[in-house]
């Protein structure tokens, strides 16, 4: 039996169907490309949904992981290890944060942020305060994260959800003023919405959220799971706005392909957290932390950030040259770019496979382009050429 057919059939038999997968089986990757079991090559403009910041099988990352797993693979969090401390120090030195809590994924990071915000509010004001989130936001699929993800199709099958969440329109300052008040525990927002269609926040909006949180001693939580770690051309998306949060959640690109998440907090938040308040068996594992050290060191390099910015600008410039009646708007920051269409993009993504290209959607009608940071001008030209072909069919 053909290897691809066998794997696809076994997937259908043995794996819970929470994903609609591609019709091919990926076998290996190198740099900007992945290869399937038939030897077909695909230019990857998804990066595993903004995860593979350094591309596939980056030699430095691979060497660091191999060395660490051969030295010390896993110990629980009852013991000190060098990689977790050195990574935390670097994350704090490169951000607003004073302390770091580690976890294994973006959704777990959001859950941690919810708990930390609740503990802060309970410690200072007692129970009963609520959360504010925004339309278009996506914060994860676990029950707390899902409760602040205002998507009917995601929430409906799993209600009742966590209570005490109100939702305001994204980028609407006046609506935020109506909802954020003395009863607010924390405000969760993506500086650049990913799943919501690559929608950057307005500067005035984020500054208003900061002012409102300061006024009411609510915590401002930035979800930079997708837009952080260099994706927008700055190490953190909040740097574009001159607004710092009290809590920031990270994952995706942080591990460069290994599962790791982090909750970055100020001392004001960390001071209310005590041993036993939260935990995780696998978090801060030496291997994942060693990988994240490599990624952070490479991505925080000003030359890398300048490259991301230049390639992002070039990508948008090339996309704006496309001739198609289907394109409504092109938007984004750095290498986080959305092409909004006047129709559903699923057929375009399927057609791109046939052209040797991997693309993503962000909602029904937005093509989402998230290439690795090592992307070249040649890669961008190839991507835009393919998009021109598939949208004119």
C-alpha cells in the first residue's frame, strides 16, 4: 500500500478528528521547505502556524536540542536547572517583565494568566471581579481561554463556560470605556489579532486600555502568542505602540518547534503568587528551554529584526501589485500579513498545494502569511507568483 494512503487511513481510524488535514503526508523539512512522502516540495508560508521562526531543522537549534537531550532531558520543577533560569533571565532582560512562569502551550499560558489575574484581584479586592475581552480575539481552546475567545462556533458546543466575561468591539475606545471599570479584574487583548484576520490594534486603543486599567487597578494582559517573538519586526508587538502590559503570554515561536509557553509578569503580579498556586509537570523542561534560548538569542538580534521588517515590507509591496478583483485589503506588521478576499479562501489554499505552496487562512476569507524569519526575496517572489496563479483561476 502507498505510504501516504496508509498513514491517512490510519489517521482516520486512530486519531480524534479535530482537524481537517491536508491530503499529503509530510516527511521532512529544511529551511523554508517541507517535503512529503512522494518527494514533493512545498514552500512553507505557515511556519506551523507561526511556530518555526528559524525555519525547518535549523542547524544551531538542532545541535542545541541534541546536546541538551543527551545531557539532561527532563526533571520536574522541584529542582533547579540552568536552561530554565537562563531563559527566564533573558526574557526579563528583553521585556517589561520581572518574573516568568513556564508552561507547555499558548492555551496553558492564557490559563495561567487568568489564574494570576484572579489571584491578584482576590488578594487586593476580594472575589467577584470580571474579565474583558474583544471581538475577533483568539486565546485558545481550553475552558478558561475559550471563555475569553468570543467565537460562537468554538464556544457553543462546550457551554457553560467560565462566567464573568464581557466582550467589547476590538479597536473601539468608547466601548472599552463603557465596560472597563471598578469591577474589572483584567483585560485580555492581542496587539495584533491572528485568527481574527491579521488585525493590528490602533495605537489609541491600546493606550486607552492601559489608561483604563491603571485607573481601575485592573491588569492589562497582552496575548503575544502569535504576534510576539519577532513576528511583527520588533521582538514584542507592544513595542510598536509604546504600551507595556502587566502580563504577557507567549508560546508558538518561543520554542522554535518545541512545545513551550510562558507567562511574563511584573513583580506586582508575581508578589501575590505562592508555591502551590499553579504548576505543570513538563513545563520549563531543559530541552524546550534550551531550544527557546537559541530562538530568543537569534530573534532578538537587531539584524534579524531588521530583516523581518524589510521582508515584511517587501511582501506587502509585492502583494499590492497583484491584479485581482478578489482582493479587498492587505494588512499586517512584519511577517504577519493578511490578504482579505471577497470570497472564501479554502479553495485557494487547496490550489496552492498543487503549486508547491503551504498557506493558511485566518477566518473564512483571509489568507494568512506567516513565513519563517529566514525568508528571502526569492521566496517572497515565489509566494506572490503562486497567489497570483491561484486567485485568477
